[in-house]
C-alpha cells in the first residue's frame, strides 16, 4: 500500500488567525459567507472561484472543529460593530449633514 499525503489547507499566523494556504483569505471570511448567506461549499466556490473546493471544505471543517472559538470571535466583532455604530450616530459629519437638512 502506498502512503497518501494530505494537506489541511489551513495554517495559523503568529497572532493565531486561521488562513487558507496560498491565499490572502482568512478562514473566518469563508465562515461568514456560510453563516450570513447560508451558502454551501459549492455556492462559496461559485462566488470565490479562486478558492478550490478543497480549500473551502477545509476552512468549513476547521470552523466546525473550532466552533466555540469562531463563534466567540464573531460575537466580539458584532459587539465592536454595534459600538462603532452608536459612537458614529452623532459624529461631526452626521451633525453637519443634519444642519444642512440632508440627514435626520
């Protein structure tokens, strides 16, 4: 029997972020496509043809193997986005637009 070499297609950088090998795509980006749009691996491949189906499946597999970690990161990201939205609600730019009558 011959040995079969496999590749995980995923690596972590020095900060611990998971990346798809040979790309500039983070695993979380593929995961968010799956969660936000409900896309299957095939649909993600149609939307991102530069990624192989194997890379996409590896990213999703990595996500499911590290579900709590990724769900925590996503929750933190949503909290930051909400905080920025609140902070930007009364920004100088928005106040200026309101005085010009272009924004409510």
